[in-house]
C-alpha cells in the first residue's frame, strides 16, 4: 500500500496502476479477472454480514467498486450513481451559495 499524492483521485481504481484508491491509501488488486471478480463477490457477501465483528457494511460498496472494473452492468450502475451524487452535491452547493448571509 502507498499514499496518494496531493491532487490525485481519492476513490476508485487507478487506470494506470490498476490499484484500488481508498482515500489516501492504494491497495493492489489481483491481476486476473477471476481474482478480481472473486474478491468483489467476497467483499459484497462479507458486507451483508456487517453486523458481525470485523466485517462491516462498508465492504458492500467496496466490493461493487471492484466488480465494476470487470462487469459492465455494475460499471453502468456505478456511473449512474456517481453522476446522481455529483448533481446532488452541485445542487446542494449551489443552494448554499445563493442563501443570504
């Protein structure tokens, strides 16, 4: 694992290195497609058991992110959610700026 440089992407998969970016941390992903799919499925399944110690609900979005690297249906859904979130944040920030002080 290594630390992300200032100004770099903070969440997602780095297309140049193939590493998973989670905040300031880079985690290497398996090189094989089967390894990435297995890792993603295990993360999603482990996330559904989030009420148990060590496992957590945080594993579900991380597993979906790993799966989106290889599965087009998951990738499309992730992009739609990312666009929805960006528009929501833009609306929220626009409303905050227009409010009188």
